[in-house]
C-alpha cells in the first residue's frame, strides 16, 4: 500500500501483505500499520497530475467516508450542502444557485469545501445535519524581517514559505476571571505518512492558547523564531519622527509630506502587495514590493510614478492593540514607463467597444520609454536618465538599418514647450536625437509618449562652409515628415549664421538666417542656396522599407541676395530672392508657407504665390507689403 504526496506526487510505502475484498465496485482493503490493523473502503479511480509540463495519469484508490454522506443545512443562510462518499459536494445557495465542488474531511468536526468560486471550512454536526461556516478575526504573526504566520478569517493559516493549512479554535470555555472565551488554537497539516496522522490524513498541532498571545516562539531547529502579533490583515507603520521631514513628495502643486503606511506582507521571500499611504494627510493606494535574503529585508513603496526605498521596524502591538511599528524612507526615485500614444488609444477603443478581453490582440510595435529620476532627501532632483526599447513599427532606424536603443542616457526638458530631448549614438557612428512629449492617457490610466521627431545629425562641408543638419527620420505627427530638416547650423570660419529655417525649393535647399530683436521683430535676412546630394538609398525588410539616406560629405553653398517685405504691423512678411524676383517663404497669420509657385505681376506690382495648397496675393508699395489669401479659382 502506497500513499501519494499531493504536491511532489512521490510514492511512499506504508504497508505490505495487505488483502482486499470486492463487493460490486467497492473494495474493502485491510493492511497492517504498525501494531494496528487498518480497514478502508473505497473504489478505483484515475489520478492526474502535471510533471514537467505534461499531464500524467494513473490508477489510485479513493477512500470512501460513509459517515458524512448526507445533506447538511446552514441555519445562518439556509443554504444546503450535499456530500457524497467520494469527496464530491453539491451546494444549493439561498437563492437557488447550484454549485458543484469537492470536500476534504479534516477531522470528525471539520471539512474543507471548494468550488470554482469559493473555498471555506465548515463545522458539521451529524446529529442534526447542520453546518456552520468558520469565521474568525484575522490575526498575523511576524518576525523582524516580516516572515509571517497569518491566521485568516475563514479558517486557513498561511506560513511565510507558502505552506497553507487549516486551523480551528477548540476546547472553548469561559475564563472565570475575565468572563471571555478561552481555548487553544489547533493547526491541521495534511501528512498521511506521519505516524501521528488521523484516519483523515491530518496531523493536529496545538499552536498556542486562545486568545492569541502577543508574542510567540515557533518553529524547529534553525527555523525557530520569535513572532509578534498583529491583529487585522495589514500592519500599520507610523513614520519615524526623526525621518518625517525627509523625502517629501514633489508634486506640481509643491512638495507634500508622506505619513502612515499600512500593508500586509505575504511572508514570502519576495512579495508584491497592495497598501495604503498617507499623502498630504489623505489615504492613497500604493504598491509595496519586498524581498528577504539571508536576513536582509529590502522594501520599496510605489506611489504614482515614484518609488521610495524604506526600512521598517516591526514591533507588534501594545496591550491595547495599537501598532508599535515604524518606518523610515531612505531613498526616492521617479520612474515612468511610457507607451506610444497611438497604441494606448487603440487599447482604449478596443476595450470600450469590444471588451477588455480583446485588449491582448492590440500590438505595441513601436516600443516603450522608461524615464528614471533620482532625488535627495529634500526632493531635489539629483540625476535623470532614459532607457528605451524601440521596435520596427517606430521606424527609428540608423543609416544601416539598426534600431536605435537607449540605455541610461541623460535627457533635458524644454519647460516652455514640454518637449523631452535625448541623444544616442547609432551603430553607424552618427548621433541621433529623439524629441517627444509626455501625457497621461485617461482612458487607460497610463503615461504615453508622442514622438515629435527622430533626427540624425550630419556634418557636411563645401566652399569653406560647414553645414550641420538634423534630418528627420521618423515622427508620429504630420507636421514634420521623413527627410525634412528639423534643425541646422551654418558657419564659415569664425562666423556663424543664426539659424531661422532650412527648406527645399526646387532642387536646392535654402538656409535662412535672421536675427531677432528684443521686441520679437526679425531683421538682417540672409539666404544661402545649398546643393546637397544623397547617398544611395538602403532598403531593408525584404524590400519593404526604404531608409532615409545620408547626404554626401560635400556640398556647394552660395549666398544669394534676398529681401524681406513686411506688412504695416511687422507680424506678416514675405521673403523674396532678388535675382529671380520670386517669393520663396511667406509668414501669414502665424504660419510659415514654403512657396512652390511665384509669379510677379508688374502691372499691379504684386506677387501671386502658392505653396501647392493655399494661394496668396502680395501687393507691394513703398517697400511695405499687403498680404491676403485668395482662392485657387481667383488665382
């Protein structure tokens, strides 16, 4: 006769020279166990368990318990539980709902019941066919490093190593001195191979007295440790007074203090649990992550985009049940994981119209950005960096077809425009810059990024000039397309020409230099015609993707005469190349238009111009322009 361990599935021989009798499908097995003779009734069944990812099935003997085979009624909610002799149970709830489950006998008074939605421990009374669901007040015991023994309200006790057993309050009587109930706390561990096991396969262990003691020494050998009580599911940690003025939370509205922290550690060596943190006097949800190794406990608290390193001093409770535990903050970081805005928008819409179960079908093919910030104990930022993993959908390739990745790069933020800027050197040796904005996506409750531009820096020389360009490779918007110039600089010797714009007109680029006065007005317009040649275009992905090519290392640069005609308010203007008498750039109503067609009407002293979509009439008189938009039909 063998028993099978429920977790390891190992077989243990418990008897030899047994015999059996069969009556229909029921077997009566008799064998020797020590000096005792054991007789059990049951039937042959099939037992299935998973080994190395594969389901293994084999024959087993299923023990029958005729003594509990009957119908039980709960006098509290009038639900009915029907138990058969094979461990199966059918529950009829008070509203008539039928649930199919199973049960395990613990002793002559208790059984464990579970189904797909519920698990509970019941007391059963055979004499009147009634049951009573066990419900106690939660009590936890913790060591200094938060190893735990947690007695849950529905009769389960969980140890820090993950072992889960049953417990009950037994031998209950009234204390003559206090008039309160007293008894013992009994734990039931399933171990059919133990010589102390009952006929149901459980070993009864007296944990201690009831009411629960404030301190408890528990365990054997090296595992014997001191535990202190905590009533309730969470431990309340007050902020250590000497630490209370350190590491305030930096919010947009100002720095605010952090107060009491409460959470329920699982007792496992690594745990992640929900908690509550007092932020500026208000209770807020947080996440507590802990790990314990060789007696060293490391804990961090995550709130919003901030993570706080903390130390805890667990002291249990005083005689009145008040927590004596404290915590201190020893470090603070900001950590934001950003997802592409378009991806989060798709996730939100799929969840809204089709249901959250379909969100997994939405693919993030662009990548994520992680922003990390460190702070001192007064919440002043001490360092900042970005890690980013970009995927093919981002189209953020270098000139050789390698995706750009960012690891620990420092970034800057343009506070006026809210644009984040970070640089990285590609595998091709060129410097690439990423410009993006950050926003909170209300539909998915996550932070998003919007790629304004992904550019490549390149230095080109010619005719004594040095041209440095930032050419756009990819972006999420439509305001800047691939191959367009994002920014540039031009110099000759010691002279640098202040950058205003650079654009294509015909087959040439024009570098525009303007100075700006304190009142915002522009002056000293200079135009440079630049002839650039592209290297051959590389193609990747089975010919599906053309990369933005590099420019050749040399170019030709020629300064051309240009003048700027302003309107009377000096807010609208047109740039005219004098040698060709054509308008190439127009600023109108706050928008820059790059002119593709320009015709001068000598009779009316005006220019009719178009950027391919919009047309304008520029009237000239006494070097002052009058600009108006005209319809294409008028033009």
